[in-house]
C-alpha cells in the first residue's frame, strides 16, 4: 500500500463510504500506469478501473 493510500484510504474504502452515503452508478477511470521514470516518454491513456493507476477518478451520482 502506498503512502498516499495510507493517508487518505484505498479506493475500496472511499467507495464503501460513498455507497453508505447514498451514491450510486459508480464509474472508475485511471491513468499514470507507467513507472514515473518513464512517464514523460509517451502519452498515457485513461483506462477503466481503479486497480493499477497512480491517479484514479471515482464518479458516482447521489440518490
């Protein structure tokens, strides 16, 4: 687990909190999949999910 996840929680924890507070219809996107040493070598595409990227967006709607 990275330092950032230790500080603000892993995506699963955030998702559980959002669900408990009435959020639905979740969508996830992630980017920055390449090691930072090589990050500037090419454009990094956004992909679905939240299990591999260093930057994750969690989108949902409030009921």
